[in-house]
């Protein structure tokens, strides 16, 4: 028999099920029927609600107090494990956000300021060059530095604003294609 034939999705109201009754009661709930004896114990932790179900055949002895205590203790430990997993996940997300903030600040502090300083230096040099061709080439490089600064700023702001699972993108198509600038700028 294929798994698809055995498992099917269905919706059962909370009031109509042993699982729902255990969640609402917040404690172990026992049920007996023609298919056997079942205990449902809520496992609530880490923002999730689940129920641990254990069943026995109709011929088996009913669950005794010691077994119910052990099952409830196991469910409580599972809830703690769920809470721990959620806390670890939240801590990892927070660490990632902090790392992105540090990267953004480092990019701003080091890269953008250095590029800006380089651009200002080149503007000062270009103003003192009498050769118009060289001055035009140098001016084109200064404009390219300005574009790179804008791209880095865009990347910095995306690091600060991007959801934790969004990919980091390259905003300048020339750098995305891996082209180095070795001559005068060309129209893309």
C-alpha cells in the first residue's frame, strides 16, 4: 500500500478530537474505543502546539499512573526541546542581523570614506592638469568612483533593511559581470 493511500489530510475541529481535547485541557487525556486505548498529551513549546499520542491494542492493559507520569514528563521535555530550538533559531537570526549591521558600518566607515577621499584627491589633481584629454579621462574615473560609492551605499542600506533570509545582491552590473575598468568609460 502506497503512503499516499494511507495518509490523507483532513480537518477535524478541536472540540471533536482527542488531540483538541488535550490541547484545550492542557494535560493528558485518555480515551478507549474498539481500536484500543490512547493517551494524548500536549507538547507546547517554542511557539508550537503539538500532541504526543500513544496507543495500545484493546487487549493491552490500560495506561497506569506511573506510565502517564512518564509520558507527561517526556512531553514536558519535548516542549523544553522545542523552546530551546526556537530560542537558538532566534539567537542565530539576531546574530545574523548584528553581523549585517557590523558589515554595513564597516563598509560605510572604511570603504565609502576611502573612496570619497580618493575621489576628492583626484578632483584636486584633475583641476591642476593642463592637458584636456588626461583631465577628461581622470574626470571619467572620478564619475566611476561616485557610481561605486552609490552602489556601496545601496548595498549598505540593503544590509540594514533586508529580511534575514533574502540574498545579498550586487547592484552595479559592471561589477556583477566581473569587468574591470581599464580604459575610458563606455555606454552600457
